[in-house]
C-alpha cells in the first residue's frame, strides 16, 4: 500500500472530526471510540461495517502503523480506530465535505484484481482523454512499437481503437464473423464491469450517487486506497457484501468514440488486426 494512500486516512479522520463537532458521529464510532472492541463482534457484522474481514483489517492496521504514530495521550484516537473510521467511510460514504468529483479508469484480470487505475482527472474528462494521459497507454504502445503486435488490452467503444487496445468493430452485419468477434470481445470485456460493480458495491463511497465531494487530487487518493483494499479482499477471499440498495447506478457506461481518419496508420492497423481475428476464429 502506497504511503499517500495510507495518509488519506488522516484526511478522512479530520472530516469525521468535523462531523463529530456537529454531534453526527455514527453509532459504531461512538461504540468503539473509548474501547477498541470492534474485533469482538461477529465476522458477518464486521464485514458489513468495515468491508474487510478481521485478518485483512489487522494487516491494514499493521501497514498503517508504519506511517502513523500511536498517540501519546490516552484520549487520542488510536491507529486501529483511525483505520476502522477510514474503512467505514470507504464502505458507506458518509461525512463527505468539500467540492469536486473524479473519474477513474481501470484494467483488471480474470480474477477481478485491478492491475492499473488512473484516478487523477476530474469527472468532466472523457475516458479517451484519461486513457491517452495514462502511463499504461504509453506502456502498451511501447510494447507494440517494439515488435509485439499480438499483445493488447480490450476496451469498450469509449476508447480509441488501436493495435494495443482493441474495441468493438463498428456496425457489423448480423450473424457475420465480425459480429461474433464483437460478441466475444464484449463477453471478455464484461469482466471489468463486474470488477467495477464489485469495487463500488464494497466501497460505496465510489458510487455515482455518492460522488466523492473532494478536490480531484484527494478523491483520486481515496479511489487508489479503495483499489488497494479491493485487491487485498480478492487475495484474501473476503466475502462480498450484500446489496444494500436496489437499482444501484454504478456509473458504468460507454461514451462513444468513433474514428474515421483513414490516414491514421494505427487505426488502420487495429482494424486489420480485428478483421484478421474475426476471419481466423469466427467464421
């Protein structure tokens, strides 16, 4: 876990302290503030409150302890409680102050672990712009330029079609190899939608209707912290939390990004690669 992601706990704590002054501190905070008995509740209730299981939470506390000193005063908030406060905030999205929102793009594997995330841009930015400014875009292009022409990511039509980032073909004919190829690509790409849904259902501060009301740089750090915790949950087989609301909008959508520049050699090469895949594997 990166130091900047750990230190965001202190930012959340400051916001919660502001809420406490208004006598809005949630019940679980009042319960655990003077005596750290959170680990005495049932495993099911613990995950519901803090999203992580007890062993994973202890692991996070140990990591955080390397960056946050234990207080010298008995009345001060301990590292354990700071972590619990942050986890509860990530899981439920309460006590958000300030202004602004952010957009993030991610790459995941077949286990729904997030391999890359970019949460540096405000919500007004288009996916394609975020992609172009991401280091993963540069890395993938470099791999392609160095001669590996069959190593690529899959994306939706909100991203630019390139040989290193394949997106669906435009307007394929019904029952054609191109349509079957598209269907297969979209089936594989649905993994990121499942990953996004799992991430936001577990850490509900990221939900579209609970927009992170922080400046983009702070909101981005919160996203990064949630992604790290998400991967820890995957690695440690932490059970998914039950859906708390119906008809939740996870903010998963596709913003069209059609390109028609026939002089773009990368675009032409990507279309040829997709056509080859369709002709070879989906006849």
